[in-house]
């Protein structure tokens, strides 16, 4: 195998491993690792000194490339689209405004069997009963609010 082919295999293997970041699934990375390994083994077969040189060059290039990737990629235009910019430590999984509904009355918009929708103060609210069935257009009263769970009973 010629030296140009060996170097082409090594470069192609590294490019395939790099492309694995953008096309997840593991196939490109596995094929890239195999192509890189074939290139390195072929370098050792061609000449032991060339094999060590190619292996050392691949390791240094890989480590330097990984360092640049970690240092600069998250701040790039593409990196900002791939990584989260904020954490979720202040996020709440429920609507705090539901607490204001406690004690109010509304109309069942759908049959409540036992879950459905009610109109309260002109807004649609997902509600549940304590197990009883309530017909559509019946008056309901909100008796309990726990997070997003709004419990009603027939008024």
C-alpha cells in the first residue's frame, strides 16, 4: 500500500469520527475508528518508523483537536444551537396561577369522567373530579389545587 493511501485512510478515519458528533448513531464513529486503525496498521507494515510517526501524529492531532473542540466549539454559532445555554434550576413544572382558582366556580365544558375541561373565569382549565361523573354544562366548584391538578365537584 502506498504512503498516500495510508495517510488518506488516517485522515478519512479522523473525519468520520469527527462527523459522528453531527450524525449520531455510532456507525460513522465505528467505521472511522476501523479506517483509522487500518491506516495505522498499514503504516506499521509500510515502515515501523512511519507507523510510529503516524501513530504519534494521530494522537497529538486528536488531543489538540479535542482541546480546541472543548474550548471553542460551545461558543461557536453551531455550538450554541447544539448546547443548552441555561440550566433549569429555576424552572417550575406547574402553573402557579392555578392556586388562584381555589374556591371559584365554573361550567363543565366537557363531560367529566372523571377528567375533562371546565370554563372558569372565561379560561379553559383541565380538571378532575374525585371519581364521580359530571355532565357537560353542569356547574362545578374547585375544591383543591395541587400543582397542575385541579379538583372539582358538582356545585
